[in-house]
C-alpha cells in the first residue's frame, strides 16, 4: 500500500503543507493553532531571521514580525532568488562551499543567500514544525514533494533542491520536485479527494473518475470518446494564482485523442502581487493613517486584506482613525484595486497571446489575491470571449456568459498546490 505523502508549497510569503495519510484519505492542509494569520491556521510565514552575535535562528511565525537591525537579519521573499529564470541562471554546484554563513550577508538577488536560508528553513520544517503538526506520524516513512515553478523542473536548481531536502531528513525514492501548475490544477479540481484501483494484487492505479468527479475534464473525455466533441481534441485549464509578490499564469493542456493522463504545461510569472497592492493603498491614505498602516505586522495585514479588500468594510486603527470609512476614501481604495486588477488582466492577455491555446475549458483562480472580488470579476470578464465552461474560484458568483461556477473550499484557495501535490496521482504517475 502507498505510504503517507506530504507536499510543501513554498510560497514567497507563506508556506503551506499538504498531507495525505492513506490512498483513500482526503488530502488536507496541515494546521497549527499558533499560525493565527488566517482563519484556517495553515499559513506558515516564509520568513527566517538570524541573530549574528550568537548565531541564533528563528523561523515562521516567530520571525514574521521581526525588524531588520541591531544585529538581526530578516530574510523575506527569498524564493524569488531560489529559482532564477534563464537569464539569471547559475549552476548551484559552483556555489557550494564550507562556510556555514555563505551568502547570508548578501543582499536580495543572491542565489547563495537564498540557498542557505532555504536549507535552514526546510530543516526547521522537518525537525520542528511538521512533527508538531502531525504528532505520531513517522516522517521517515512519508514521501515528500516540493512544488517548484515549471521552468525550474529540469534545471540544476531542482537537483539542488533534492540534495537540500535529503540533507534535512526528508524522504522520496525519486525526485522531490513536482510541477507547481500541475499540483495546483490537481488540488483545485479534486479538492483533495483521493481514490485508487487495484485490478491485480499489488498493482495500483489512480481512480481518475472518482478523484476528478467535480471537474469538466471527464465530460470532455467522454464527449471525445463518443465522437461528439466536434473540433475539440484538447482539454485546457488556465490557472491564475495571485500571490503576495507574484502572479503566476499556468496552462495545462491534455490531448483527448491520445492515451493516458499526460499533460503539457506552459507557465509564466509576473512580479505583481498583493504586496504591491498594499503599497499602493498606503500611498493614497491620508496621514497619519498611511504611516500607521505601513507599520502593520503580518497578522494585521492579513486581517486588513479580509476586512478592506474582500469585504469592503471599515478598518478601525487601535490608536484612533478609520480606514475605508468615508465615501471619498472608499472610492480611492476602490480605484487602486481596479487599477491593480487591470494590470493582472493585461498580464493574462499577454500570456494568452504568447501561447495561443485553441480553447480554454476551465479556469482556476487561486492564491490570496483572488479573494478580492473585484480582481476575480475582472479576470472573468477578461476571459468572456473564450467561452469558458467552468470557473473554479474562492466565492462563486452569478454565472457569466453561461459558465458554471464552482466554489473552491477556503483552505484550497491558498493551498491548492500543497493539497494537489499530496495526491495519489503523483505517487502513481
């Protein structure tokens, strides 16, 4: 029988960890009460801090609100330097040395810095955090996967990730790395459901019909097999993941006339996320409100996002003052959000112009940014001419142009890649 599996979605701002206990268990995000940044207690800040004088490290929630200075170095958004694109690519094996502090005093943009922080962060997850999340589970027998960007799958950086994870005590008989777009699609369409078939003793297959029963995929396959598909010979899902620092576009295409579940992926990332939206909102707030909001901790920003961006309600500051209180201020903030959404939509159009899919059957909107109703609505409108059959989104609204709306459960919105990466589909691929 298959061993338990975990999947780490190493986000730029937050790390999420998916867990599947048995081949028939629903994959879920691991929780811990102390992770009080979100309602589900699943978001682990991707932050590390180093106090040089005694070489002491803290990670996650303990490092999230620390301020750089007085001998403390705080490392945020280091994932951007862990998977550089082709133009910045450098062989990580050339950077290996004996210095345990290698790269730690470098500025942003240093691969050596990012690799050193990643090694320590992944070891902390293995030795401290995850054992507290699932006490009693023997991690030496659980298989781990780590979601990485599609463009990095076969790079030297993927090999280096395998080496780092193995050194930290994680286990995988092959490669630790899995495609982030494919994991995201699997998590969103299965919502974590798993099932296997055993036609012969010891011979296992993923039960695709059961796992993807909530998806339009099976209807398309059936139509193709019955000869009713018309000109449609390819199933395509578009994934738009709006995170803290980046927006990732992914396109998964499956040849319906071929054999097997073999997807072809394209993806692209643009450096625009909710962190930039926060900066722009602060700029339009009057003083002293702007200064007070700019000093928010990670916890306060998370709550601010829910109250102001998602629910469009007032936010009262502890020292007095209200954000989003007057009509004029609401209009200014709404305008900033609309401009941000328009930029994301432009990035989407550029992505589709580049890859030109013949059709898009399904669209998946994940990441914390897609909790903003204005953004989700703008993306749906930008895709109106594509005749999308199904939208998977954080909050299902009224059907647009006849498309079906499927609401993604809250924990999967921000952790679809982690939930999907823990699927039996990857164990049996």
